[in-house]
């Protein structure tokens, strides 16, 4: 074969290869364009689905994080409330001990006891955690802070005692007003108390304090009972009477003092 013929054949071969190559690219491009038009909506759907899943994954993660944070805050608050409660109990205990020390300086010796049983529908009695084993005996006087009379020991067992409050109908306390020095008798009515047997020509002032006079030989002198709320007088009655407001309601305290002896 001549050189010129070989060159011509080579030229046609290269030209054919170029036609085939560019023809395939056009086919591929057309195919890509066609498939792109078909798959584009599907791609959009998958993109949106991916974004939706990503959003909810973050949302769930954030919710979990918030719950964990709230749980930590709740635990911290509970610990704080516990500390505050302990501090409050310590302050109350210290106040009671100071009160007991003040009474001791006045030669009034007491035993501190806690209320362990109470009937809120009946404030005429409650149970304390001190009994015969602690030197407690019947008829011992029970007071609260500020030398305020609560009642007396009614029944004693080995480790506990029942306190009869001044609301009980069996309670009688010789009493006197602190300002006008008017004498009378405090009686329990079950749910309240009155200042009875006041001389007809005597009339205590509203708000005046009433204390035990000590003249009955049972209740020590100078302990606070309450204050005059209202005085009632009737021409048909021999004595005047006054309603009394308690300064220490039986359900408002958790600890009391029992007077062991008074010198």
C-alpha cells in the first residue's frame, strides 16, 4: 500500500472516531437532560424529606436537652428547699432553747417536747413525745413560747403524754387582766374560751391581756392566756363575761414546754 493511501485511510478512521465520540456525547447529554427532568421532582421531595427529618431530629434533641435541664433545675430547687427547711428548723430549735434558758433564769424548769399526734377536728387535746420516763406527771402545766399557757398533762404513759388544752370544758384558770387588774375565771368552751365571773362594776378593755393569777393554787402566776375580744354584760346576769382570743392556737405549734417545777 502506498503511503498516500495509508494516510487517507488513517484520516477517514480518525474522522469516523470523532463522529462516533461526539455523537455519543450528544446522546449522553440528551439522556442526562431527559432523566434530570424526570428525577428533579423526586430530588426535591427527598431534599425536603431530609430537611424535615433534620428539623425534627434537632427539635427532639432540643426537647430532650430542655427536659434534662428542667430535671437538673428541679433537683437543685429541691436541694435548696431542703437546705432552707433545715435552716428554718435549726433557727426554731435555737429559739426554743433560748426560750428554755430564759425560763430557767426565772427558776422555771421545763422539759421540751414535740407534738406527735393531733386531731384537727378536736383541738382539746394532743399527744407529745415525753412521758413518765422523762419525769412527766399528770397536771403539769404545758406552755409555748412567750410563757403562753397551752394546757396541762392529762394522761401519762412511759414515753408519751396526752395534753389537755385550755379549750377543754374541764379547764378552769384563775386569771387577771394586766392593765385594769380585773380578776375572773377563764373557762374552756370546747372550741373557744371565755373570761367569766367578772364583777358587775368591772369591765375590761378590748385587747387587754389576760394572765394566770395563781390564786387557784394550780396554775402558776404570770403566764399569758389571751386577750379580751369582746365584753358582754346583761342586767339579768350577776357577772360580766368576756370572749377571749387565744394568743397560741393549739394547732399552730409543733413543740411545747412542760413545767417540771417552779421555785
